[in-house]
C-alpha cells in the first residue's frame, strides 16, 4: 500500500480527524477508504486494556492480566535480558488482545525521591535507564507490537504536571534528561514517542518544535509517530506544526476543526498535516499487519516469569551476622499486612488488574515452611494499634527469626501527585522497633516504589528491598529469604539519609508555574559522590549471599583519540561458597579540567552468573561519548583532554579495580578574543602568545603590571603569588590602565591579529 497515495485521497476534514483519537484508546477509522482503527493500551509492566469507555487513571476496570515488576524493581536487576523477557511477554499479551501499541517504557529521570511516579521510572542515571528501556522495546517489538517511550521530556514531577514548566539548561537537558530517550531511539526505533504534559523552558512539550522535530527527528533519526500523553495538548495547531502527530484521546472534533480552519486560513501548511497523516497511517498499517487474535497468552507461565524476574530484582541492602538466608527448619514470624496482602504495584495509569497475586505468607505455607503470622499494622492507617503491636511482639518472641514486611501504602505514592516526605507510616516504624527489641534477629522486607528513610537501620541486622515486585512478589521474597535464590539486585537510585539531602530539595515542585532544575547535571549519585556526602545506600549498592572480587582491570590502549574505541576488561571472581550473580559496573572518572563535571559516571554494566571459585573476564567498549560533556558554546559533545580513570566494582562507591587512560581533546574551537579576554586564557593559546609576547616583553619591566613597584612596604603588600594572580586574571583592556600607556590603536591591531584565522 502506498501511504502517500492514500493520504491524497483524504479530504481535509478526514485528514484533521485522523490526527486525533476515535475514542479513549483507539485511533480513528476512515470507513470510506477502508482505513481501520488500532488500539493502544497502558503499560508498561503489564497490559491494562480497557474498553472504549476506559479512563487513563484506572478508575474503570481493565481486563485480567499479569503484573510484572515495576520499572523501579526491573532497573535494580541491572539485567537487560530481564527487561527484554518482560517485553516479549507483554508483546504476546498485546497480540492476543489485538492491541497495537503498549504505552511504555517510561524513562524519566528520578530527579527527586518525592516524585509520585518514580515507581514507573527506571533510574536516576540516564545510561542505565536508556539501556533497560532499549531492551524492553526490543522485547515488545520483536512480537510485532509497538511501544511508546515516554514522557518526552523532563517530566520528573507530578505536582502541577499538566501546566508546570521544567526549566532546564541545555547542558543538563543533554547530559541527564535526554540521553535515555536518545539511546533507545537510535538503537531500537520505538514505533511511537509520547510527549509529556509539562512545558519545557516555557513551551509545552506537545508543541515544542525543538524537542519533537529538531532533536528527536533531525538529530536522532526517529522515524515513527509522536503521540500526546492523554490530555497533554494545549494548542493543537502549534502541535501539528511542531511535529506532534496524534492527539489522544478524542477531542470530540474540537481540535480537528481548528486544524481545518488553520489550513484554510494559511496558518498551518497542508504539508505539515499530510506528514502527520502519513505517520499515523504508517503506524496503523504496521500494527494491522502484525495483528494476531490467535496469539498464545499463557498467564500461568507469565506469572512464573514474573516471580523469577522479581527475585532477580530484589536488593539485599544489609545483612549483618549473615541473618539471611533463613534456615528452612527455623521457626519464623512473618509480621505485617504486606506479608499477606503485598503492595506490588503503583497507582494510576499503570495499575494492572492482576489475574492472581501471591503474598509471602501464602508462598511460605505452600512450601511447608514453619511460619507464624501477625498483622502488625493496617496499610490503611498511620496510627499504630497497641493490640496489633503486642501481637507482633509476642510472635517475634516465640520465633527464631522475625521478618517484618513493611513499605509504602498505595496512598503514599501514585501518579497524579508527589510525596511530601520520605517516611514510612509511623505505625510501621514503631512496629519495626518493637519487633527488633523483642527479637534482635529481625529482617525488614520493604515494598515501595522509591527510597524511604530508615530511622531503625542501625538496630535491624538485615534489610531486603523488594520494591514493587509484581503479582508474584511473595513467591520471589520467599525464594530470596530462604536462599533458593541468591539476591543480585543493585540500587538504580541513591537512598539519601533524608529527603533534604537531595540536590533538588530547595527547588523541587516549583511555584506557581515552573520548577528550576538548578542542580544542573548533579542529579543523584553525581551530586552525592561529588560532594562526598554520607548516604543511606549508594547508587549501585547490593549485597549477595556470596562474595565477589574485582581485579585485573586492563585497557586496550594507553591513549585514545578521535574515532578510537577503548576496550576495558575486568576479572570478576566468586570467592564465596554459593553460586551468585555479580553486577559489574564500569565508571569513567573525569579528568581534572576547568569544566565542572560529576566526579564519575556509569558507562557500562553487565550481570554474570558465577559458580563458587569461578572467574570470568567482562569486557566493555567505551566510545568517544563516554568521555564527553555537552558544550553549550559549540552546541555539541566535546571531550576535554587529560588522564581519565576507568573504575569497576559493585557500586558507585565500591570500585576496587582501576586503570588510567590518556584521552586526546576534541579539536579546539576557534576562540574570539576581545578587550575583556583575560591573560590566563590567552596564555593557553600558543598562537596568541606569539602575537602578544613582544608586547608583554616590552612592558615586562613595568612594575605597574607586575604589581612590584614602590617602597618595600608597598611591595610587601603585594606578594609574588598575588601579583601572578592579578596578572592571570587581568583582561586585555587592563593594559590601557596598567600597561604604561599602550595606545588604543595597538590593542585594536593586536585583536585583529588574534582573531585572524590566517596563519600566514
């Protein structure tokens, strides 16, 4: 089928109509020409298919489906293959249900622990988020189903999300908030990109030409369709011109008529409308070609996959005195409502109607384990009930080990609003302290989509972070707690000690119309590590029931230049007595330079299974981008020259293997000198010094410039160091005042020579 020919057959009214939804979830059909509609559905950790009377926030029921671990958990696996397997399973579900596009993955950066939707996002680090997203997209689209990577871009809060402006400088945007999208687009070509609700530097994302056309399409080569977040359109005509193709959901014809009037008046070009129609039709027919109502959807098999994946995502944060794993012969008290009714997903548009849910208490009893239960608290209450705490204490005292299943209730974090603090409900903090006093061998298992404060951390010997682990979270928890699975998750975000430690704390939220991203590139560990700040748990942290040694880091080159690729290899050894999966993290520590940069940044990760005593070499490739920062003066990536350290280990603060490499700088950009250019900068330029040298030598005896004239008392007031600094920081115009009467004509002549590109 020739899509352009088909577009030419559409009337203007039909073209305009094609650019908005037919209802809440479907594109618009054109019966006259046989153009079908396709269905989109929420995700991204399960299929939330609703009928045409559905709603984006999930008030109405959706079909029964399988809920996989949310992105907060999946990212902690540091396992691309896990993300891909989840994607494949969701692709199978979509084909079975004749869904053409699933809305995900969500790759917005976790700027603050307070963002209510952090559970749906991967990481505070764009490198990790982009790689996990690309694997998920590969998995879904391998089944002939489209994805919609979201929310493009700088959508890192829920507060005022449909009107607020994310005010971000260009360098921060390029280094932190865009790279996850960029990598996924360049590597996997998602069928659609979903633009976000917010403004970006004052312009709504849905009508931001720089974002949707100049960057996404022209720079990154995106070939698919841009769809609005549901209800994100402000000015539909401006959106079409900017490259926002499909408005969802239906606008009941209101915006369709605006497009028609704009074309008729000349305010909008027919070329822009035709281009958007072509993209919509390309998506529609691509989905229809792959539609298969007979595709298999084995929910029980996917439940098993959800359990397997959840176990690989769990992060063992603390394990003093090897309290874990639990002995299967031990008498164990499971305490807390989440042991029986786990919180396993977040609220809002990603909420899955799970066909079944397995809690830890059910899983333990089905396995024949000796477990007693006390409710301990109610997730609906913040206040502790004395009788529930007393029952929990009695259970803990009667058991060999106590396991408290704690976490954030549904009301604490959800799409649509942000958290106001990082605390657990006070009833749970009271419960944990009471239980550990009754039984010092206490384990805390956490169910939460984002970091929490842990005021009891020094009292509790073991903590397992389960995150929001999907409908099979209880099975996974029992496998990890009892050692059937060796925990291998690592934190994809820093856990600060308190929320006010977060670099965005002073500016997060923004009032009344926007929020300033004043922390710049110092997001998450980039800030904490640069500042050498104590944190509760660092980025990348995760323990195991075995031990790993990282050594022998070697580099393929001692020096790399433009176009070179550096290979870094590190040997990892399982020095313990259990098989386990090691997460190998590779960081680049930036060379000392005048560019303000994070101390180190993640540039590689790999997960490997090692048997006891086994060693394996893991190799990473580092291209030029691994050493680059965004240069706002040139509008591109630039690499400062110098010696960089390459480090490998188990977290951003545990990097025992290291080696150094010399990196050639990017080609020097032409410098424009003026009378305010300072001598420190001029003296770095050999050609400039050839021109200025004679002038400086002519006046080097002038004590006014050197700052060393006058009496002994006067000279003692200006030390040699001070005089040198004064000279370094003096602008060229200074020789008017201090240079012994250098004529203005001579300075103008010098500037002409300095700025001339003629080397002859």
